[in-house]
């Protein structure tokens, strides 16, 4: 292998590394742009839209709490207005 062959291989390796570096930088910039877009979308999201989907366990617990509160209100109305606030 001559010095010219080695020089050419070194040159090719440098070009390859520069291309890889440029590609990585472009990917980082694209990811940052997408993240920024997502953040802006969250900031400007209509507050009436549902933010998350609750799990079935959360829904069940919410129903239990609402039922318990309803029963407490009904009991307070029947029992003369004294409510049991400690149960909350």
C-alpha cells in the first residue's frame, strides 16, 4: 500500500465521520424541533379536551367516592343536617 492509498483512506474516513456527525446533529435538531412543537401543543391545548384516560381502577374509586358523598348528603338531609365530615 502506498502513501497515496493510505492518504486516500484517511480522507475517506474523515469524510465518513463528518457525515455521521452532521447526520447526528440534524437528528438532534429535528428531535428538539419535535419536542418544542409538542410543548407548544400542550401549552395551547383547549382546556375542555380530556388530558388523560383514567384507568378502570381510578374510575371505580371515583365512583365510590361520589356515591359515598351522595349518601352522606342524603343522610345529612334526613338526619337533621348533621354531617359526618370525619369520614372524608
